[in-house]
C-alpha cells in the first residue's frame, strides 16, 4: 500500500488497478492512453486523498459550505488546501504525519504568507496548486534553512 500511495504504482504489493468496464473509454482513447493517463490520475487522486485524510473526514469544506470533505469529489478536495492533513482529521491520525509536519510548518516566501500547504509534504501536493517554491525563469536564488533537531513542530 505504501508503494501505491507514495508512487502511484498501480501494480504489485497485492494492489491491482484495472480499467475493466471502461470499454467505451478504451475504444475512444485507446487502452494505452487510458492506462497511462486516466488510471494514473485516479491513483494519484486516491493517494493524495488518503495521505491528506480526506476520506472519512467530517470536517466541513471551505469551498462547498454545508458539505463535509469526505462527500466531495477529488477535484473539490483540491479547493481545500488549508484543510489537508490534521485539519481534515483532528480527532484521528488518518493522514500522513510527515506531510502534516511539512504543511503545518510552511511559512511563506517573498512576503507571501500562508498557514499550510506551501511546500511538498506529499508527492501529489501539486494538486493544490500552492507549491510556491517551484523555480521559474525569474528565480535566481533558493534559500534552504536547516533547523536543529526538535525545532520542527508536528502541528
């Protein structure tokens, strides 16, 4: 399961993801395209949802008032980056502790501040669209600060 969640590996470790029952989609786009794109998207959405604690979450959505996170589509989950990890499961540890630690300690860059979700805590955090440390054509510097052991707070 770890291999599936962190690498979106759709085969092995007792996990078998297939496109059975998707005949029309395979006919329209080709089995190779469906396997290479659609199944990988589904696997990545599932993996990110699991690491962020969205399935089974009773936390109300910020993007769809009156609806809990576990009742949203994966597309709608990505509209709620500040609710990922511990905020999605405040009473249960059903999320990635590592991803939560990184997300909770994302402090912002270049005068832009945010409370969570600014850097990758999971290989799929780009679904939130908040990964502000990605270099671009205007970037000429990246500063990395290493903290002494014990300085990174898990929540």
